[in-house]
C-alpha cells in the first residue's frame, strides 16, 4: 500500500484537476445528471489522492527524522510533519463538504446557495478553504527538499516535485496540469532512499 501511494497519489490528483478544470468548470451548461457525477468523481479522486499523499507525508517525515543529524533538523521535520497533518485534515474536510453540498443540491445554482450558507460560519472558510489545506502538499515539498539536502532522494526528482507543487499552488489550470504531471514523474522516483541510513540520533 505504501509503494502504491507514491504512484496513485499524484495520478489521482491530476485526474481530479482535469475533471474539475476541463469537465466541471469548462462545461457550465452540462445537464445535472452528468454534472453531479463529474463533480462527485473528481472529488472522490481528490479524497483518495490526498489520503495517498498522507501516506507519502508519513514516509518522508519518518525518513527525515531518521536522517536528522541534530535536534534542530529533527524539530524541523516534526514541524513540517504536523503542518502536513493539519493540511490533510483541512483538505479532506473541504472535499467532504463539497461532496455533501453536491448531494444536497438540485442544480449548480442550488450548490452556490448552500455553499454560501456554509462559508458564512465563523472560521470555517479560513480553515477549510483558505491557506490551511495547502499545508499538506507544501509540507511534503519541504520534506522532500530536506531529504534532498541529505541525499536521501535524487536531486532531479526533488526539484521536479517542488516545482510541480508550486505550479499546483498557483491555481492556474495549465500550470496545475503541468504540476500534476511533474508529481507523477518525480514522486515514484523518491519511493526508496538513495543514501545509507545515518545512525539514529539520541532522543
């Protein structure tokens, strides 16, 4: 399952991006009988994809802690790991909320009305739809950079992943697709460590 997450995660995220950007948003006149399954399928791809990235986060977090050569590096790995977990909770919450909104609505206009009522709740929009969800992918990218510094992952793969993650963060359709493709290439190449393990640091 762990090995599969490195391949499935980016592929499912890319599938979700394509379905949402070119299917849902690109075809506002779709019949609801087609639009709702498209919305649902895209969000389910996101849910499973981000869960796979949760596994990737756990693997990179553990490797970064194991490779830490001083307390500062271990603390940095822990901070990034916790930030990534918070981001995972937020992004999964966002996906579940969107799915519920879709199932409750009878059309696109109904979705907008339901969404507005939910987003008006104090702190709700900031946590589930603000910058917090991006912490997951951002934390993974920074852990990748940390592992590359310790030569635990190939530099080319780390650089490709970081650039791809940044492209996804722009929310620009073309860049998001390119970024998703970059993650599909880079992440499987970092599944196994490329450097011998350093001795465990004393707690």
